[in-house]
C-alpha cells in the first residue's frame, strides 16, 4: 500500500524561535502545522486518486493522515491509502496507465473494471509538490511553519 511520511527533526535551525517559544511548545506548534500541511496534501491526493468505474471511491475513502507521533527529538506523520483498497492502491499508484486505458488493455483486451478518472503516483506527486521534494515546497512549508510560530508569539504577547 502506498505510504509517504514526514519526519521532522533538526530543530537547531529554529533556535531563535525556540528560545522565545521553548522547545516543548515549539515541537507542539511544529507538529500541528505539519499535520495541517499533510492533510492539505492528502486532499489534493484524493482528488488525483483513481476511481474505478466512477461508482467506486473505496480507494479515495481509504486515504488517511496519522496524528503526529513522538520520534526522538522530533515527530513523525504518515499519510497513505489502504484498508479494503490496499492491493488496488499499490497496483494503481505505480502503474503509468492508471486512469488512461479507457477500459482496454495493452493487447486490446477489454477490462471488466478500470479506473475512469485519476492518475498514477496520486500520493507521491502531491507529497513532493507540497511537502517533500518540489523546488517550491520546502520554502513554502518553512514559511508556513515560521508564520505559525510567529502567530503563536503574537498571541502570547496579547495576553
């Protein structure tokens, strides 16, 4: 079953904010903000996930994001598909023909059931675009995280 995860660690880069916020609160803010980012990515992924014969949706419905889990000095968040759609999820995620066959196989055979909408790499592509590897993803994610920290600091100053 396709899975992507985000491990956040190396909070040294955030020392100035950590000194103002405190590492425990900083980890909590970072976890909450990262969890929102993974949920945003999952919403995009679900729109790209294949649906078999337009009447299904089991695969899309199986998409989940785990709550942040403590992992050393950081935390881990996992997003993926599975459950009743586990076998189907893996096959269509890694098949470049997903959503493009029109119900006909490479040798001309007619499929009984096929993905009419969606695309392959429906988890990997949004993950790389929004969180992991896209050129604009990391700076945008970092800016969002920094804005969350600064928002928390403003909120604390208002008390």
